């Protein structure tokens, strides 16, 4: 594969950074387990990859020493796909079904939204607006 072909393949993907901020009462092991459960849920969908982020502070801007970086996941989606709404709905439902006070920050480029235990209508409005912003961006490229 030539360098040009490689560059073309990478531009056909969108990386979505998820940062799970678990309930403050959880220890590092519990946060790690929580992150792995969310990753496993996401793997059920048609995504290109779902990886636990290494050096998550660089991905999301959080300090490396911050224990929240334990919850960092990078999801690669096909840029022409339509999987983003499904990914966001999965995260929203996962939060809603949790008994603890968790929050997930979702970042594409420099655009971030945070989902937490808001009402279903509030979360849906936020997710819809975020999907519209990123759907328009892909259609114009």
C-alpha cells in the first residue's frame, strides 16, 4: 500500500473519544471494569475498532495522573457509516441503566458533549444536535 492509499484509508474514519467518569466512590479496579463493560457493549455494533486508550490524557486533554483517564475508550467509525447515532444511544442507555452516578464525555475533534443522568428527553435533544453537527460535516467533505 502506498503512502497516499494509507492516508486515504485513515481519512475515511472518524475517531470518537469516550471518557467515562465513574462514580467517585469507585476504586481504580472498579472503574477499569466499568470501562471494559462499556467497551464490550460498543463492540456489538458495526464499528471499525474499540480500544482502551493508552495515554488518555493526550486524547481528551485530561491530566495523565487524573484517575478518570482509566475510563478512556477510542472508537473508530467509518466516516460514511451512520453508526454515530447508535453509538450515542448505546452510551445514553448504558448510563440510564446504571445505578451509580457516572458521566461520559464524547469527543470528535474538538467538539465534546457530556452525557449523565439527565432526563431521557434532555439527553435525546443533546444527542440529536450532536449527530446533526457531525452528519453535516461529513456530507460537506
